[in-house]
């Protein structure tokens, strides 16, 4: 029984977590299948890292972990050998990253339209901080 469990675990790791088999497309599929609770938490952390759109831009362009930023649109760095290109959102050294810029990254995720509409209503009421 233990051997069978170990074999299944090894098979799982080789098939789903092996670095050579892990692609951006798999990651995007996993994220798009995430629930509202899962993706909204990441979104919430990203927008509340700073009230300033300029600081948000700087932090996402040059994250603390040192691996560089996530390309936007997704996948363009792979076409250019992982170098930043003019088509990338973070090509310019300075910029602004508003709440709606960040929320746009989650288009297609579960209940995205409802979250977008809720933030638009808050903006219309003047309940959002000025960006």
C-alpha cells in the first residue's frame, strides 16, 4: 500500500509539478479556474500595497523578490527571450498602475464582471481613493 501511494505521488509530481512540464498556459488555466475568494485575495493585496498608483507601478515593475515583473500582456517576454519590450506595460521606468489596471489582469476569471461593476459603482459614488 505504501509503495502504491509513493508511486502515485511520484507520478503526480512528475506530471503536474515537474518544472519542464510547467508552462504559462497551465498556470493561466489554473488561475482562471480559481474561485472568487482565491483570485480576489491576490487582487486585494496588489491594490493595497500602496495608495499611490506610481508606487504600485514601481513595486510591480521591480518586485522585492528580484525575478522581474510579470509581462503584460501575458507571454510577450517569452517571444523576446525574457527581455522587456516596448509592448510590455512595464517597459517605461516610471508609470501609474491604477486599481482598474490591476483589476483588468483578472478579466476572464470567475465573477470578474460582478467585481468590475462593484468597483465602478464605488468609483461613481466617490468612495474610492483618488488615483
